[in-house]
C-alpha cells in the first residue's frame, strides 16, 4: 500500500506490500491513499467518542518500515518497545477455517451432542464472521469487545477489547508478519508479539472466534435440550444488524478460558474456568447465534455470532 497520511502538520509516506496467503487471494496493493476509512476503525456501536487517531498513526508509522527484498514483496515490521524482543516473520498466518470432521447426514436438533458438534464445524467453515462479546464479574461488566475475519479486511484478523477500567487494546494478525498489538496503556507503541505466547496466539488470531465453542463441544457435560425459542441479537460490528432468530437452546456445563489484558505488564492473559454453566442458541441452519456462560464465582461471558449472510 502506498500513499500519504496527514495528521495535523505531519505527513507520512506509506509503503506497504501485502502478500495474501489465503488460497483464493494474493494481493499487492499499491499507490492507494491511506485515510481514516482503513479497516483499523472502531465500529460505531462502541460509542460516539470513537477510536482516537493514535492507533492509526502508529500503525502507519510501522508500515513505513516495510522493505522490498530481492525483487519480490516482503513486508517486515521493525518495532521498538514493549516486552517482546526483535520480531521475525511467521511463514504462514493462522488458518481461518480448520477442516471439519466427516459426518453423514444432517444432525437432528434433538440430538444435542451431535447438533452442538455440527455447529462448531459450521463456525469453522464461515468465510466471514464477526463476534461481539461482553465479560462480567460478580454481575458487573468486566470488559467488552469484538473480533472479525473475512476477505474484505486488509489483515487476517482484527480484535478490539476494552477493559473494565477503559484501557483499549487492538490485536491484529498480519499476513506473513505475525501478531501485532497496540494498547493505550502498558506498551511503548505498536508491538509485534514475537515470540507469541499462548495467550497472544489465541487472542490475536481467528482461533479466538472458534475456541470457546470448540471447548464447549469437547468438554460439555450434563448437556440438555431446553427447547426452541427466539433469540434477539443486538446491533453488532459495522453492518451486523440486529435481528431475531428462531433457535434451539441447549444448556450444560463445560471448561473454557477467558482472555484478558494486563495493563501493568502489557501482556495478554488467559484464565481457565471450570464447571461453567452455559446456554447456547443454534438456529435452524445449524449456525451458532449466542453463547452465554457463568461460573459459580460470578465470572462469565456472552458471545453474539454474526455471519456474513445476516
């Protein structure tokens, strides 16, 4: 991507070569102006204040460090600051969709275990997906955010999180370059997560969209079919409109992990939660619509799933 970005009296020249690694897309973008309409923008529903200009400014500054090597496009980010050492590019980005296990026929919604497993497989196969989520502790909101993946993005994956104290964190997976994180507290500018921790990999890749439902399919106990009811999803990320869906509701317990951010150390975190009681809504087409869970200690999350076809 080539262009200029103006922030006040400062003008930045940007050179960014993008080598897509998806099977269907190889793209080299050049001679395009950089503006605030880039995909690194916070959805409108996050509040009227919106995202400040600094994440875009620092990302543009990082992009200016891209280098052309031996006649073919290779982008490498050279970053200073943060708790991680000098970055080395990853050979491949995280796979967007893992191949589903083979099964014969369509599962019966009354077979809770089979229908839940099929919903997890369905989620892996979605080419574009957006998830909005809230976290809670002792009945109070403890964080919220959204994450998305799709061919319309200039990154492999984008994840926004706001902590209960208002710290904003942006996580990205960049094709061929690894995981990038920007936060307004705890980091000295944009930081390439190299080597990435387990928390970095989970929270900065499409695995974040899949992991909770995968954990439910693998560890669910006392699984019951509650019945069929309507579930209303609120407005989601950008064009993910509100809507009411008829869905099959299931309940039980499972073991999962909750992601977070430590503003003191500038690190991503994972907390293991056992025996969490959940409710899961799956529509008639086998797509998960909402997953909500809570532990006996009052820790929980709610995920709303928005497919591209919504």
